[in-house]
């Protein structure tokens, strides 16, 4: 979609697999440069199955995964998706 954005979508978790009060989904993103341990997290409401994520790093190899969560625990993460973002427009010259 752009140097910093991508539309991320997922299948909803089945009601039968939920324990506790379902709070929503977490989208975790990181770059090869930052590493998986330094992920950024976006919280989504329970009835959402897609999001326009605008925090990706331009001209980089980006990674993302989704997981469901309740008040106490996180569910197992999805498979990790990997994609490269295009170069962004140059910034102002100082």
C-alpha cells in the first residue's frame, strides 16, 4: 500500500476455542533490523478481522503476526508474515 502501511487481515478465532473474556487481537510487527524481541504491538477490538497498519519501516524487511487475547492470557500467535516495504519519499534537507 505504501512505504509505511499495509492492510493486514486474519480469520476470526472460533468461539469454541476461547477461554475467559475475549478482549481482541494483537498485531505484533518488527523489522529484521530491530529483531523479533523488539516488536511493536497494536491492539484491535474483538469484532475486527483487518487493520490498516501504518507503522511499518520504509525500505525494510518487515514481519507481522496476530494473536488473540483475553484479560489474563495471549493465545498462540499466527504464522509470521514477511514482506518488504518500498522506499519512502525523501525528507527535507537541513
